[in-house]
C-alpha cells in the first residue's frame, strides 16, 4: 500500500474535488493495495500483515485506553502475531471458511484481535453491541448461524447461558477472561491463544468472499444481516485516504463501537489499512475524558457522531481554552443529520468545521462526504465519493425516475457496484432484491441535491428510529413488549429528542383485566430494558385503548407519531381503527 497525494490544489479551473473525480479509477486504487502473495484480497492482510512485513512493523497500530486509564499498545508486528494466533485458534477448532464468528464484548483488545484473526481465517466476523440484552443477542446469533462466540465470563453468565439450548449451531463460546476451559463448549480464550502459533499463512481469499456481517434494523420483521465481502477493504482504503485524509504518522480516533458498522469499517479497518495509529477508548461518552484524550493522545483526526457533538455543545466548555488541541486537524461526523448549527459550533470551538458524511450499514463505507479540501455548506452531507454515483429519484409502486432538477426531494439512490456494497441480507433474498431498481440501490433515505451537486438529508422513508446514532427497528421492540403478561398490542415510534436524536417511545394496549397505572408502566419499561438492553429499550411508554391500523392490519406508526407531536395527520384513507 502506498499513499498517493491528495488533490490539494486546483488544476486549471477544476476544483480539487473535480480533479479527484477526473483522475479517479478503482483499478488505480486497487493497484496501491498489496494483495495476498498468491493473489486475491484479504482485509486482514491489507490491515495488518502488509504493514508488519514492511517499514511500519514497529509503528503503533492500536492503542487501547482502558476504563482505569491504563494504556496498552500493539504495534503492527504485535498485531500480526496476535491475529495469527487467533486465526490458528479457529483453525484448531475446525472453524471453516465462511463460518461465522461473533463477539459480544466491550471495546477491549480481544474484540479487535478476534475481528482481524477471523478475517485471516476467511471466516465471517460479526460484532455485537455489548449493551444488547439477551433477546437481540439471540436473534442475531441464530439468524447469523453463529459457530463461535467470543465473550466475557460475565456476559456468558448473564446473557448467553440462558440461550444455549436455543442455539444448537453454536459450537464454541470463547471466554476472554476464563483461566481454564469450563467445559467442552465454553473454552478459555487465553489458554487457546497461549497454545496457538503466531505464524499463519492466510489461505486463498477472493475479493468476493464473505467477510463481515452487520445487523441493521428493518421496519417489519427481525433485524437484517447485511453481508459484506473482502473487496470492501478497497473502499475503506479509499475513503480513509480522501475523506479521513490519513497521512503517515497520524493518530486517529473513531468513537464508534464496532457493534455498529462505523466502529468496524472506520474503528478497525480503514485506519489500519492506511497504516496510521488507531485509538480505542473502552469508556462511554464523558466530555472531560474525551477532550483529555484528544489532548493527551495528540489526536490528528477525530471521527464521531452528532449525539456526542450535541452533548458537547450543551456543556459550558471552551475546549481550546482548557486543552491543547493543536494536533487536531480534522473532525468528522456520521450517523445522523449534523445540523448547520453544529458545523458552526465546530468552527467556533475548534477553528474548523465539523465535516459531515453519509453512509449506512448496507453501503459498508462512506458514500457522500464533506471532503477536507472542499467548501463546506453547513447542514449538507457533501458530495459523493469518486467512483460513486448518487442521485435523487422519484419512486412510486410502478415507476422510477431520477430527478435531474435541483432542489427536489426524493429517494436517495446509489448506482450499484462500489466495492463495499453489501451482497446479501442473510436468508432474505427477496428483501435484498427489493432494495434495487435496475442498476440503482434504494437507500431508504429521502434527500435533495442542490444546483452545486451537494446532497441534503431530508429524513427516513420508513419508520426506523435513530436513537443515539443507532438504528432501532420498531418491530423488534414491539415483539418484546408483547412478551409482557399485561400487553395485548404494542407500537413503537421515534420521538425527537434534543440530545439523542430520537428516543424510543412505546404505545401499549393492555389485555383485559389489567389496569393502567404508573406501577405497570414502570414494570413494562423495566421488563423491556432487561430483555432488550438499554440501547434499544423504550424510554417512554403511554397506554392507549386501540392502535391506529390500516385496513390491511398494519400499525400506522406514522399516525401515532403525528398525534404525539401534534403534526398534521396526512392521508388517512387507509385507516381502519384508532
Ligand atoms: P446505519 O445503517 O445504522 O449506519 O444507519 C444508516 C442511516 O443513518 C442512514 O440511512 C441515515 O438514515 C442515517 N444517517 C447516517 N449518516 C447520516 C448523515 N450524515 N446525515 C443524516 N442521516 C444520516
């Protein structure tokens, strides 16, 4: 992998962005990646081995800041050995190419080693968010056909043991902090790692071999498993270079958890492929801690999310007065709309705008961005990556038309074929097929494009909730609420919240014989929290006599939301009840 120069200057009258697009080709970029010695492309080879075998062997690849502030570092050479050990552990257990390895871990070293070791073994890696309760964990492990789960003894006791009978395909649970094997299924990862060789030759890997599985939420049905392939690494490399603007020697911090796609694509792969030092903080958000990390770690590039930015904006801290942030070159945001006000706040506080970019689980990498070398229009998501064609389309039940006129609202669509595009929803070909119209992938978002080619986010085209930057499918939450003895029916919406974007709000119809009241309200909320975990569970609950439904029986969440927010109720021609 070499680092080609950025389009920092204007060539003639072309802007830097236009020159980048003029000169861009995926083939050229691919030629800058190493590739496996025997041919083929493997994410872990590009992220780890290629650097460990070159001049970056002694460069710090990962620097972990643990809860108690202790710091642990892995050079590219260390990481090569550890990930090879993990790959050998999998091989020794008979875990084959294409089989799925899950983690249920906080942001600790084992998660990162397991991710890259799994990719070396050409098995499929799926990280789960550690705050999930047993139900979301079960849904994902069973839908993803988990063969191995890496977790802690505490999570094993609290969340996994109760699920084992329902997960017959799960062959091994590798416990990160068990000194000894527990039984034939629950094994000590430490013991296995200690016995494993640090040499591992990555087997043949085609760019189209499955590599990563990320679950995302749908409005109907259970979470969808979006499958990504090894070729995605090409796009992680490209976006790392042009959007995150990695330069040799950079220190990078992505605050996202690998349980969500940003934390894997940009919290693991992109920085390592580009050979920089990647900071991982085990702790959750804390303004003083975060500013201290930016200062002490001399972070050059900081990739975060609107929820965190909004939290920082509400605090009375002027970061540059208290902290030495002279290294901080770029601040980027993803996951939700970044309002113009936040971009300007960044300018005032850090002397640079916060660069918003747009993508989603299915796209595997950043699709639309405010590039560091381009004029930022505060409130806009920016322009498509070179090699990516984005458009706004008018879509009806029987027509599809790309809208050429600027300023018109429509569905955000992407011409298919970029390297990190998802290749399947696991076990759901029909759903996958429905995401496409001819050559276009339909993102599920509504947007506008202005006369200068900048894209502006309008909203989701469906009922999916974005809370603290995380997608929550109403159906998954409703399902759990219905498991409560008192609940006959449930519907869930996203209610706008100034800090977390949207909060999950539930409406519940009680079974006959149950009376509404604060005690029952708390009981149902507590029940949901225990089963779903805090990240997904509703924070508010109202009792309702009947849910509004369409004539075909579908819950009209949109109407519940309009009523909750005192907005116009829209077309009610299909309304049956409520
Ligand atoms: P996820 O698949 O969880 O990464 O969520 C993807 C969704 O988050 C997108 O389809 C958008 O609805 C939303 N999203 C991500 N980035 C942005 C952004 N920069 N502006 C507005 N919405 C965004």
